[in-house]
C-alpha cells in the first residue's frame, strides 16, 4: 500500500497538488462504493448509485444517508463507513505520510507539497511535524471519547455493541462525519450530559482546525497564539454561544422540538443543535419540525462552516471574518484591513472573496438544478443543498426521497464541498500568471 501511494505521488508529476488531491478523494470514494456494494455490507441489496452516494457521504464526512443508517447496514458496512470517515476526515495524504514515517522512509518534497495543500498550510515547512501531532492527537482524543461513551452505552447495549457504538460515534464525531448507528441519530440522548458533551467536544475539536491544535500544543498560551488561532477560538465560542441563545429563544415553546423537554434538556438540545451545523451532522431534535427562523440560522451556520485545515467544510469561519473586517474597514474609509493590530494581506482578502462568491454560486446553481428535478418544498431543497455543500449531513427529510438525478447533484455537491471550491477550480484550470499591467478603469458600483 505504501509503495502504491509513493508511486502515485511520483507518477503524478504532471498533476498539480489540487489535481492529485481530487484524484485521491475520487479513488477513495470508488473503493468505498465497491465495498458498500458487497452483499455483506447491507441488510438488503443496495443499488450502485446508493452505494456511491453513501461512499461519497462518508468520505467527504457529510453524513447524508439515502438508506436508513440505523437498520440498513451490517457490522461490516459500519466498519467500512467508519474507515471512510476516518481517512476522509484526516485526509489520505496524512495516512500515507504516517505509514511512510512508521516504516522509516523519507518524506519527499512532492509528498510535503501535497500535505501542505491538503491541510491548507502556507508553506511546506513543518508539515511533517504537523501531521505527527494531528495524527497522535486525533487517535488519542477518539480513544478517550470511546472510554467516556462506553460508560453510557456499555450498560445499555453490553460490552460488544456498547464499545462498537462508542467507537463508531467517536470516529464519526471527531471527523465531523455525522453518521450514526441509529435511525433517529442522537435524539434519544437529547438530555444526556455524557453524550452531549463528549460528541460535541469531538466535532468542535475536529472542526477548529489542525493548525490551531498544533499551535495550542506548542505555544500553550493564548497570548502567544497566531492571529489565525485567536480568531478561530474566539470566533467559535462567540458564534456557538449566540446561536445557542437564538435557538433556545425561538424553539422554547415549539412542542415538536424543545417544548416537550424539561428546562435543563432545553438547554442541552439548544447547545447541541447550535454547534452541530459547523459541520457535524448529528441531531438531537427533529430538524424538519424547527421554526423557519431556526432553519435560516442553521443555513447560515452550515455555509460558514468551521476551521480551515480541519475535518469540516463550508467557506470557513476565518474566511467569513476576513470578509466582515474588510467591510468594516471600507465603511470606516480605511485602505487597509486590520485585525488585532495586524494588517491582512490583499491576497488573503481576494482569496476570501473568491471562496465566498464561488461557494455562493455553486450552492445557487445546485438549488436551481434541484428545483427542476425534485418535487419537494423549496425550503427542503435549499436546506439539502446547503447541508451537502457544507458537508454537514443534516436534512429536513429530502435525502431519502431524492430522484436519481437529485442524488447525483448532491454527490457532486458533497465532493466539491469537501475538496473546496477553489481547490477544485485550481485542479480544472491551468495557471496563467502574468506580469502585464493594464491602465486603470472606473466602474460604478453600489
């Protein structure tokens, strides 16, 4: 396997890093499709398109399911899904580099560049060390979560099933996969502190970004952290807290969501559902029964997503914050964008604008296409498109009812969302840098 990965990296000399990453994800999805199509993977025979959908959903750590995730898979099928989520969340290049390191081989420049692209780093320096840290951290956190979840589930389901459920959900949560072994996801544990805290801690850690985790590990002081890490930590806390308060207020009297719960359970449900759209995909209350205001908030959270270089997708929180501070600087008449007494480079601002506009266009095009192929309420279609692009996995009930064409649209959208719109664009386009400068021209805006 290691030799194959190294030969793949060396043989793709003509492929750019984005093209190699896109090819790697496609190969993983195809392998997953073949494994899930095997009779030993599902209780009932599954169509090839459905197997492709589930493999894409697991590899892109989305969590949307076209068959009942609680009753449709065998133990072997769950193991396949779990492995796809693990490799898809951390990245196939991360596993390739770790295998090479374990065997005592040297990680070449080609592999370092691929890891740099996969983890969205600005340079190749330190990427191997980052891979070591995130791999050890990921496995350690997942095993610790298995221990905590087993305390809850082993007494309920026995040692074998209890530990397996704990392992599956730990992997799914940390990698922001969103798949569960139960049909109702985690609704039966809406008031469980152990499940709520453990699962949410996993996908928050997985979604905050590996760069932030490494930064915290090496510097161990908030004051010494990089600007990116500070923005991610503060931004994540503020966004999650505000979202929790809004959902608690809106859904408080809704009998189909929080209304029937105790006061403490209302807070647990509000907290869990506020942090999930960033892009975990679990749910502890019925999404389809939520108020339209709550749905609109979740759409926003799914589009923003979590951290850059993490297991999550969306345009990323830091991208959103750069856009906000750019608007703030423009309204104040400043020529430079500053955050925490640091000037943001124009290249970063342009990249943030490109990501946001490209993402919005892709989601709009997907919604338009789904309105032509699906006979469903418009809000269901909008929600499905945002969820697929953000690789969230939440649904208002449309996923299982999608037409074959609709499934293909969602598959493409999940793939683009996980890979990143700009990475996909770079893999398809040929770079054509130029030093030619043209005369300035005026265009009236606003």
